[in-house]
C-alpha cells in the first residue's frame, strides 16, 4: 500500500478498547477521550476509503484468491474473496458482509486490511448466481440494479449462503476454527441477524446496521456483539435502545459506540462530513480489531465449530 493510501491511528487505543466493556449507549454521545500517544508509538493502518480501494488492492502484498463455495443441495456456488494474513500460526477467520451495493472493491479492501491485521478474511458475493447470465454483483448494469437485487434477497437464503461460507471457513487449514462476522450498512443488519441464526459464531460486529425488530430474536444470540454507529444516522440509531435493553436484560454482551458528527457509511466515506467520518474511522477500526482479537484468538483447533 502506498504511503498516500495509508491512514494511521495510535495503536495505544487498542489497549483501551480491549479494556472497555461498555461505552456510550445513545445518539449524541462520544466514547471517552483517548489520550494521544507520542510519535514513537506503533500505529495501526486503517482500511481504504471507497476512492482508494482499487489501488490498495493492486499494491497489496497479501495472498488473495477467489473461491467458489458450494451451496449445499444446489448447483450454485457463492463467489468468495479470501485474503490471508502473513503469520506463523493459525489465524482466526472473519466473514465480511458487504453493503447493499454488493461485493465491491471497497469491501475487498476491508477484507485485505483485516488480513493485514492478522485474520483470514472471507468476503462472499451474496448475489452470486442471481445476476444476468448467472453472474453476481459485477453482472448488474448499475448500482441501483444491485440495490434492488439485494432488497429482494430472502433473509433465509442469505443465512444459507453465510452458513456455507462459514462451513468453508472452518475447513481452511490455516484457520484456528473460530469464526466471526462483520458487516456494513445492509451487511451490518445482516451481521446482527446472522448472530441470531448462527449460535456458533465467535463474535459479531455491526457497522451502522439496524437491530433485529423481534425482541425474541435476542435470546438466540450466543456471541458477543459490537455495534459501531454514526451520530447523524438516526434511522439506524433509533433501533439501538431496544437492542441494548433486551441484550442487557438477557445478560448478553452488546457494546455500542456512537461517533460524534459521523454519518451513515463513515468507514467507506472517510473524507466526508468535515473530518467527523475520519475521526469515527480512527476510533472504530482499532476497536474492531481489538474486539476480534479478544474473542477469536487463542481457541486453536478446539474452538467453537
């Protein structure tokens, strides 16, 4: 990755992020202020923005490959971008659920950064075999067409496809047997929903996605959940209080973080909103990495399967 594509945030934040069990819980509230470390402190690289994603992928040193994941009981395969970290031991695995815009270069760039942070990242195209001539996201003629197709995707079918990718992830020899999920926008809502339907998840991260509507769904969640939201995104944030109260009543871990001035899609649109989206990204990404390391590392082959 070229220097002009790198954005840095102090890695000392990771230690703080790991130690915080609760943060803000309502719109308009920020996380506690984090002290800036000196310049000798190691830094963490952020995922690319939408504008820099393609060039980031071109210059990535990591091994990546397309894998056709078989959907059980069908002749359909889910086209999945898999990126590997450079490490000497087995790595945790993270499924990356795309936005309502389908599998884009930006989502693949996020997967690449997860691999840089030590995870095997798997980014499935959930529109695989649904587009023109049996194609996926790239076969649609416009972003609007992709959005329409995503909205027509049945939630049960979405779960089946994610389950197939998770099963594949568990078969990866370099994996440690522990699988988490992260999603953005539509994918954030899907990540929360997948935590409901898949009790063997190790962790779930929601970026600005709505919470489940049915309060009875929360009883099925077995994994810890981390929610990351922009302050100026009330359509999404209005669904947080019920989720927060219900998870708390059930004794289930759900951390919420709402970033001042940030809007919907802040991790992708990092340069928008006069710096607020970048500040949100600088806080949210290290917290994501710390959360996954806390809950997915150290399980070895005996982890939850």
